[in-house]
């Protein structure tokens, strides 16, 4: 049989501090320090750097968001005042600057953790996925090594991309149909609040369907390495979720005012805020479900095991002299003493009693075998959910400041939920190394920060165009850089608005680039420590291998003895044979006596061996060469 899955066992001793500091819902996490340094170190040591960086980023995001969340109640109170419009403009600029600092300061935090955890030179060794299917061929590199090649990879990816686009168009069509129903109901004077819940519900339904569809399509793509597979899955999930999560919100913010009169005459901001509240409320419910569902699966597996144990223990019949047990030939008597039989009956009753706690019915390892396995697909969806909620803040935070508080609370709940999930409701994953959050997620966060510029500027320009002329902040810029089209309403003059949008977008993008250039990716203390480690490693390597950096001959000569540094000649009258001579003597060939092959220094070690006579030297008087010190 084939091995389907495997997981390491949990350690009670190492899990205890994590259960107290990370997975305890009774302890409210502090927004300025959601996960402590000691807890993060324990988490990294137990689950590996991959999950360690993931939780470190979630903690960093919560800390970085706390100042905005603290200021959002003031923005909510002053929004309806006379300075509310200027507050929206300033809060929008603040969000765009915050987005740039958010990405840059995480790079610094990631560099610190990478140095502390010793992952600077981490390189993941890529292997071929067992699921990869292809035909054997010769490697085009060396034209010798047999490799697998999928000749239909391009057609597979084209087909799966078409299916992804179909699902995205289906999501857009469903949203348009629901908003059409809402328009008809509002035209008839009926309440359309249930349509808002239906829109939020269909978003979650499509998300659940896509959780299986994305995995099936990515498996069909037949990627060779785990990295390519995971990146393709993340891209497919993000593209779908981006449309699924933001399509209804951008419709409310930009187009609903032109289709139907909103509750707020000047804009649809009130409807947008209501929809965001509903979405975050449903997200809180799914946070609870994400914790409860694995625990229910765990309890269901234990219950099935209990029922199977009861069925097995009902068949053996206990007697005074033993038990009947099932074998290949039927039931056979297993003779035991009456005292042992009573102990076995009590043991069976304890095992078959479902009222007993799990620790009495199962061993620690048996109970862990019933835990659901950790899946990287679930990790992908959870991280994409965090990115989507961050998008709610970056795109619509200046219109709905309460979204910032809701996102902060959502992150705090998510930290506790993930702690409970990893500690109590899932099998322990194999610890895996990582050098950071991963370049694929870094690119997604950077995309969200860049797209926030476009979203904020478009919403600001459009909402100012819908307001009265004396409250239009960008009217002077419009008249300066463009000509107003006669006969066109100001809120429909897209020619003037596009020019202002392009100008402001380039200005804010330049500002973000300046912030990124000014803030160093690696802190100075980390760079200094890296240089120190490099010098220490170089010196240690030189000490081990005795590397002289190009001066090997001089170093070797200096370490020789004085007698070994002189010219030596072989003397027959010397006890050691070799004696030092002067340079002049060596040059004039003086003090170098003649020698013959009969000298003791040229005799073979084997006394029975004979040396053939040389053609150039005189033959010895004896045909058999004698060995020196033969009598000793």
C-alpha cells in the first residue's frame, strides 16, 4: 500500500507555553504587541520558520495598524462636520503613505528575523512533485539524463485559465443580477437589506466552491515543482478573490449613483459602509467556523473509533476462564486466569464507555492520529483573506473609518483562532524553513499598496465631482489642465477627471517611490551584524583550512625547521644519510661524495628481493645484495 499522509507527533511539554500564550481565548491580545517575542520564538522553534514568518507578519500588521485604528473614531465623529471633506482628503493621503511604510518597515522586520533565525542563506531544495505526470525524455541540458516532460503543459494552462475567467465572469454576472433585483425593489419602495446579505452570502458560496475548483485546476496544470504549484495556486486564488470581494464594493462606490438614487444623496458612502459592515460580520462568523469545524471533525473521528471499538468488543464473549477472540478460523478461546479476565472486562468497559475523557480512552499518540492534517491550501486561503481585508482598509478606509477598527479586531481574533487551530485542532505540520514571507506574497502586498493609490484618487475625484461646486476640491485643477465640455454635467465630465486622476496618481506613486528609497530595506544594525558574521566566518574558514590567501609558499617556508631550509646531500658516512651543505659547495659540486647502489640507503627493504644491475653503474661483486643491519 502507499503512504497517504504523515505528520510528526505533538510534544506536550513544548505545546504548553504556546497553549497558554497563543491559543487562550481568555487572554485578550494587546494590539501593540499581539504576539510576544518569547511566544514567537517558541512558535518558530516548534512549527518552523515558515509558520513563524507568517505569524510574525500578522503580528506586525496588527501593530502597524493600531495607530490608524486609534485615530479612526475621531475621523468618524468629524466626518459629518464642515471639515469632513478635508478630513477625507487628508485621511486618503495618510492611507497611501501608510501603505508605503507598511511594506518598507516589514522588509526591515523580516531582515531582523532572518538574521536572528539564521536563515540568510536559506535555499529550498526543489524536487519533482510525486503527482507530476509526463513522458520520459532526455534532458536538453546534457543530452544524457532522463527527465520527465509534459508536452501538453501549455494547453493545460490555457484551458484552466479559460475556466478561471469563466468563474470570474460568473461572479460579476451574479453581482449584477442581485443589484438589478435591488434596484427594482427600491423602485417599488421595498426594503433591500436582504439583498446586501445575499451579496455577502454569494461571495462566501463562491469562495467555498473555488476552494475546491482552484485546487482541481492547479492539479490539472501538472506543475513539476512544489514552488511553481504553490505560486500558481496563489495567483489563481488571488485573481478570483480580488474580483469576488471588490466587485460589489466598487459598483456601489462608482456606478450605483448613476443607476439608482442612493440613500446618501451626495454619494453612496452610507451604502458602502453598510456593505463593509456586513462583510466583516460574516468574516467574524467564518473565523469561528474555521476553529470549530476542525474540532468537530476531530470529535467525529473519535466517535467513529468509539463505535468501531464497541462493535469489536461486543463479539468476544467473556467467561470465567477466558475470552473468545476472533481469528482466521473463527472464534478461539484465549485462556486467562479469572483475575486477569476481570481486569480485561473492566478495561473493555472503560474503552467502550464514551463518557470517559479522551485521555482515558486513547493514548496521546492515538488521539493525535485522529486530528485533521495540515494543508497548505488552507494556508493559502487564510493569507489571501488577510490581503482582502487589508484591501478594504486601503481602498475604502477614508470613506468608512470604522473599517480600520473592524480589521484590527479581525486580526486579533484571527491570531487567537490560528493559535487554537494549530495547538488543539490540527495535526502538527512538518517544520519547514523559510527566508521570509515569500516573494509571491510580497508582490501581492506591493500590488495592493499600488492599487490603493488608484482607488483612493478615483474615489476622491468622483465624489468631489458629485458634490456642489463650492465643495469640489479639484475644480481648480480641472480648469487649469483641461477644458470643460459644454453640455456635459460636471460629474460626467470624464475627460477632465481622467487628467486629474492621472496627474495625482503619478504624484502619489512618486511619493511612495521616494519613501521606499529613503527607508532602507535592511536596518543598520542588521547590516553591521551581517558584516561581522562574514568576517568571523572567513577567519574561521581560514583557520580550519589553513588558507594563506595567495602566500602559501612563504607561509609554508616560515613554518619549516631551520635544518630543513638548507641544501642537503646524501652522505654514506653519515648516520642519518642526509647532511646539510653550503650553497657554494652545492654549486661547485664539492663535498658531495660519489655513491653506489650498494649503499644502505638504496637497498630494498625485502631481503629476498634482488635489484637488477644498472647499465650505467658497475655491477656489485656479490650477485645477492645484502640488507643493512641484517644481523640485528
